[in-house]
C-alpha cells in the first residue's frame, strides 16, 4: 500500500477535493494549490503552506504516480491534477472518504457522510459503512475503526495511508479499534445503545448540515 507523509496527505487531499468541488478551476496552479492547503475550512490541522513546500511535495507525489502535471494551452503556469485512483486501486466513493480522513482526521460515519457529500453523494450512513468496510478489508487495510471520542458512543474511522497524521484522543481504558466494554456486572440494554447511536449519528448529520449552510453564507467552518 502507498504510504504518505503529512504534507503529501494535505496536497493530495486538496487536489482530490478541488477536482470535485470546483471543477471549473481545476487542474490547480501552484498558487491555488497552496491556497487550498492553507484554507481554514475543512482542514485539521489548519496550517500555512508556502509554494516552495507545495512544489517539493508535488515532486514526491509525482514520483509515486499520484499527481501529474496538466499541460493546458490556455494557461501560462504549470497546473497539476491527481491521478490517485489507479495507483491506489480505489473507486470514486472510496477515494472521497479517504480524502475526508486525510484532510480532517478520524470521523464517525455520520460525520463522513455529511462532509463527503460535497464531493460525492451518499444516500445514508449505511452506504458509507459499506464503503468503509471495503476499505477495511483491503490487504493491507486502508482504514481502521478506532474508539469513540470521549463522551461519545459512535465509533470513528481513520485512514492508514499515514497512520500518525492525526492524534487520536482516546482514554487509557479504551484501546484503539476496540469498542467500550461495560463494567463488570453491568447490564447493557442493546436496544437503548442502538437508539443512542442512531441519535448521535443524526445529530452529527444535522451539525454538518448547519456547517454547510454557514459556509454557503460566508461564515467560517469550525
């Protein structure tokens, strides 16, 4: 499996994102790519990228076959596009979910659906889960399930192209990839847990919708 460093994750993620969200401005110039890497919305962590750093990163991605230069007769400056699907062996829906995890870190199914829908529509969280399961079954896997964030019951999913890209906030009693275990003697109401999980997913989706509306109105996406 292809391995990426943090800067490669950001640059590749931006190229995939912009190809789907702003196709009229794609392929990207070096200036547009640096701006996309540095933007405050849909990025975690927020980081400033200068053109020399982006250019060096592009060279490494080109060596891995993930980025190519696009020669356009209408443009005087070099432009670049991603070529990720073929060398990575993924389809569009898989690449979109990986891109969201590269740009924003571990997320729940509801968060992934809400955020990735700006690039590719997912009818439900079940559809997202099907794609995630496919990525987890790859050999080696592209995605792993990790413990819920503190205070939540919803499992999160993290990409493995750059495993240490985003710190994972889990408690010492809750190891990675293992769901929370109830205390000894505690009876777990399965139906209640399932209801809570569904409600948390719905809240996540509602929050993403509000963020999208705020972004459309020119507010900062937090």
